[in-house]
C-alpha cells in the first residue's frame, strides 16, 4: 500500500506578509501546487491553481484524479480550500492563477465549463482576474471572469 503524502505544507493559510504583489505570489503558489497533482497516469496533465484575496490570503489547489467517475480540478480544489478556510467575505476573492505545462496550454483552454461555474458561484466577482501561466510563471493569457464566462447558470 502506498503511503499517503503529507500535503499540509503545500496549502498556505492566512496572510503572507512579503513584498511581492498578490498575483506574483499566487503564480508561485500555483506552480508549487501543480507539483502535487494526483494523477492516475503520469502522462496526464498536472494543473495547479491559487485563489487570492484583497487582504493577501492565498488558497491553493491541484487536480486529483480518481478511478471512479468524479475527479477534481485544480480550480475547484482551490475554491474548496477557500470555502473551508475563509474568514472574510466571499466577494473578497480578486483573482485565480492556473498553471499548465507549455504543451498542455497549446491544446487546452482556460477553465472548463464546470470550473467556470464553480468560480462564478463562489466568488460573486465578474471582474475576477483569471490568469494562466506556463511552468516558468510567464503569463500566457489573462481575462476577466465576465468575459470568460458571460452567461453563467443563474444563481437566483
């Protein structure tokens, strides 16, 4: 039986007080989270994500594949981490960073529809900045959530 990996050190909680800007910190944390993706096969795509807030809090996530039907996407686990840990209003989220490898970026798009809806539902911020980065942290694409997902399923 494989021993479970301790993941407590990869999920930063609370305020990080350093001189970098929030987006730059989120990029670094998304890249770090990506390394911890749980894949069924090694050739599957590793994805990391980091949600960041106005007050300097960061919540990471990575994709988790299962042999059963439901797997979890990095954006989804970052939002779930925020929901489990948040101490501030939900509309405090201002951005999410997603990291892919260069080859994966060429064939994949921004968040899937499922993740777009989850982020929309739980951030309530149409101006949320969605940033996609390569493995070196270079910004590949950046767009506001309302442009990425202009017709979300109604919350009412």
